[in-house]
C-alpha cells in the first residue's frame, strides 16, 4: 500500500506534521494524526486547498476542500489519493537517479539532515536524519521548485486541520 512509510512515521510519533516553504510565501503542509492525514496548500497565510484522507478499517475516504470560509467547496476524491500525494511530496526526489549512490554529508544543525549535491551545486536535497522526510530542495535552473523546512511538529503539538 502506498503511504505506509508516512503512516508509520505518524504512528511512531503519535502525530507528525511539517511544512515545505516555497517562494512567494507558499507552504505545503503534510501531516497525520490518528487515522486522519492531510496535505494543505497555504498562500500568504491563507488555506487555498486541503486534501484530507481518513484511513479506517482498511479503507480510505478522501476529500478535496477548495478555499476557506463561506467560499469553501468540498468534493470526494479517489480512495488513497491524499496519502499518495503526501508520500510523493514528503519523500520528494529521494529515489531520483542523481541522488542514488551519492554520498550525503550529515549537517549537524538545529534539524540534523543529510545533504545531497548534484554537479557543482546545481541541485541540492536535504533529508531529515531523524524523520527521513525531504526538508529542502534547490535547483539553480528552476528556482520556483525550491523549498525549505518552515516548521515540524510531532505528538501533542500536532493539531488536526
């Protein structure tokens, strides 16, 4: 089943959530607590899209919520689509050919991570040492795809969306 890796991470810490911060004040928030998982897109501090998946009794129920407040719309999504979206972005590029076989350098800072570099720094990928999720990416040829870690929460600090 897709998403097992992220689901295991959520279970191990009794909740897990982190933010990938892109240019122009855009955040992609991925998280889970209990049987609920979410992928939320925020632009300039306002939620624009939310994908919420619930996993109960071996089955997924997924919804896409567009907008917020009175202008909010909701529609069902295919089963497992939320966790698939989370899985794709939470572990972004970790299986890419340019990463495979490269020696990563461990960076010991506030959030220790493995740093992978391609070429002469054309691309960079950071993977959390403790949690295994992709916390940063940069590409000098496509700066809009780059992001960095904004927040990371575990356990009781994680709130359902």
